[in-house]
């Protein structure tokens, strides 16, 4: 789940300066769950744009705009409205924005309506928690399913720092030390021997951007 925050109306209007006819694109998954780019949010931003003199030519909410097949299918049903537009405002994460740009064959200006915050898990109450940094070297099998790169404020790989105090993080005293949580989880699962393994420094080449995985 990519967590997003909708940009302020002032930010959106500033980016749309010089454009009058706007086509809106939402996201049927992440942004719908975040309430930043689902159908109701598109209807609301449509109303607000029109109150500032913009014309919304049309809108669509593809299931996953980050997937080319979904945005192409949605656009194929809205070609007339797209050809009448000056710009496309995308209320999704940055992946969706760039996918829309890559799959727009008309050559419209594509602009973001949201800012991307982080990737997360979602609990049953709908709260979002960042738990993975997508580092390319997963150690969850050794750390009780708890990611030290993400949950440790210092991203330490071999146990807590000297500043840990009574199970709390030195950087954020309201936060549990990730390595205390890892120790307790490994103890519960009788996997404390995993913690004796010394991890080498991370290979940061695996985090160089942009990354890709090609399907052969």
C-alpha cells in the first residue's frame, strides 16, 4: 500500500496555472483506501476546481493506474474527453502519475494531485504503518519478521545502539526499540540463535535508483 496525502488546493491550482480543461485520474486501490484519490475525492476536487474557473472534461478511476494495462483500458474509454483536455491531474502516488505520463499517447501535461509518503501495511482500523524500506536485502527471516532497517531509527543491523533505555529508542523515546522487539520475538519463537549471526554492512548498490526488474 502506497500512502499518499492530497496536495492543498492552492498547490494544485498553482500547478494548473495556464490550463483550463482538466481531466482527472484517480486510483481504485491505494488512493481509494487512503481517501485521497477515490471516486468521492475526484468528485470533490472537480467541484473545487470548477469553483475556480476550471472545466473538468472527464474522470476515471482505474483499478491500479501504476499498471499500464489498467490506465490504457481506462483511457481507451475516455479518448474524446482526453482530446478536449489541456492537462491531466492524477490523484494517486507518484508511480501512478508516471504511469499515466508513460501511457498517454496524446501528449498532455500530467500533474500530481497527491504527495507520496511511504509504503505501508494497513491494520483492521485502517491505520497505516511503514514497515519495509524495500532495501533489496531482506533479513526478516533472521529478525522475527521485524525490519530493523525501517523500525530502528538508525537502521542498525546487529543489535541496539548504546542509547537504548528501558526498551525505548534513543532517537524517539515514545518508540519501542526495534531490536528489543526483535529479541522478544526471537525469544518467543525460540530463534535467539539467529541474533548471533553478524550482518555485513548493507550493499547500498541494491538501493540505487531507479531500480527495475525485467520479466523474461
